[in-house]
C-alpha cells in the first residue's frame, strides 16, 4: 500500500477522531546503552513484571523523543512517564514527580532529545490528537547519560526500587491491594 501498514493508519485516524482508550500508559524513556539514561526503561520493566495481569495498564519502553512521542501516547486516558533528568543542584538518585504544568514551569524548554515532551504533548493537542489530559512525569536525577555502558551508576540503581514504589503507590494502586513486595524479587543488574 504505502509507507504505513493499515493498522498504523487506523491508529492514527483514531487519535484525531476523539476515540480514547480508558487505559493508563506507563512509558519508560531512555537508551540502555547510555548508562543512567536507561533508568526509565528499568523502572517500566519492573512495573510490567508486577502488573502484567492488569488490563487497564499498558507498559511501553521507548528510545524516541520529540514529536515521535505522540505516536506512542495518543489515545490513552492517563500517561505516566519515567525518564532521566540532569539538573544543576540535584543529587544523583533524587526522584522528582512533576505534572505537565510544573514540568513546563520548572524545566527549560530545550531537551537533549530536540523539543521537550511537554512541548510535543501541547503541539499534539493543538493539532487535534487525543493526547492524555492526565500526565505525570517521574524523573530520576542521573550522573552519566553520555558513557556507552550497559548498567546504571550506583546512586541510580539504588533509586530504581524507590521510584517503582512511588509510582505504584501514587499512580497505579489507588484503591487496590497492598503494593509491598519482599526484597530480592525484582529485576537484577540495573
């Protein structure tokens, strides 16, 4: 047919037609080959492992940014994004929870990925895409996103279980059973 398979065309049409899936997308961003940049991917893998049976949750890993994010997020009711962040005064392993409004106010417009995700989401809304209205960002302060290395630095490895627990308690388990799990059952070798 052309460049896009028919399922892709139907999905894109759905993003503009007002259709919305009553699901939450949990999106881990990063690159596994760039040390701490993989923190979002590791967090999403652990959340997927714990919640593979929940039909209202979709877990996605991605190494894309800018407008390419729209293809992943459109059509969902809620979006939880996990990514690495570098700030001037942050401490490695520090966890930030930001709404899209806070993210726009507190984080500079530019991004190492091109346009920032908040800007991409705003542009998607202006173009009529069904971008989630409920968007929460979890960012983990990192020290190394430039070294070609599989595995995060020690401070970031230590933060992964903590950010997983925060997302479980604050976003995914409201009104559900306890989210505590015994030590030693998670993904190894972050």
